[in-house]
C-alpha cells in the first residue's frame, strides 16, 4: 500500500505541475493578446474610399415584332 501512495503522490504532483504550466502559458498569451489589441486600438484605422459604381451599358431591347420573327425563324412557332 505504501508504494501505491507514493506513486499516487508523484502522479498528483505531475498533474499539478502540468496545470501550473498551462495556466502560466495561458496568462502569457492573454497578456500578449491584450497588448496587441491595445496597440491596434491606438492606431487610427485607414479610411477606405468607396468603390465607384460601374456603369453598365444598357442592352438594346428587342421589339415584340423582332422577338416573334426570331422565334418563328428558330422553329419554335409553328
């Protein structure tokens, strides 16, 4: 039983040491993130110019008689 208690204590110590290391790393990363966010907030954001709308050429519309003629010539109207 004494061996199991010693092994259990070692395992618990390893577990606790791993948790401490993880928390330290998380704290370090959090501080880096906060510093980066503060630096970005201090810098003014560049103003983006709005893109100009492209002018599209108007398609010439076909008249009804032209449409009927193309339909008849294509074989659709019988």
